[in-house]
C-alpha cells in the first residue's frame, strides 16, 4: 500500500511534462504525468511499462493518436513514445501516442 501511494505521489508531483513545440491535436492534454517509451505491454494481465514505470491499465483503455481519438490497445507497439495520465490509484485509462520528434523534457530541475 505504501509503495502504491508513493508511486502515485511521484507520478502526480514529479513527472509532469509539458508538450513541446511539436504539433499535436487539440484533444491531447497539455501535461502528462508519465512520459516515455513503451517497453512492454501485457494485455492479458493489464499492465504496461513506460520507461521504468510499470503501470496497470483498464480493459477499455482509450488510445489517442495524432490521426484519431478512437484507437485501441492493439495499435500499441514497443518503442512507441507515449504520454499517460494515471488516475489517483495509478491506473491508466487513456494513452496518447506521441510523434517521434516530440521533445522529451528533462526530469530534473535546474
């Protein structure tokens, strides 16, 4: 329980990433709590790993791309750049596929 709470707190406070100058549709959020490369997705157990973060996802995960708001989990491939906004329980309900030239802001503060 403590690990889950700490993960949620870190996700909410420390890893907010603003969108870069790369053009994305209006239905993309301004900020992501988790931002990085998809390393693993397991539909059967409902988990995915973005960079070093292993997250749970809902069965009806919504996937947004730059061309559609109605993508499915089957569109996802390892190596894609993704943005996510997990809920307060750390569950991902929506994912945004980001362009390859999307600027990844530093996670460290000056």
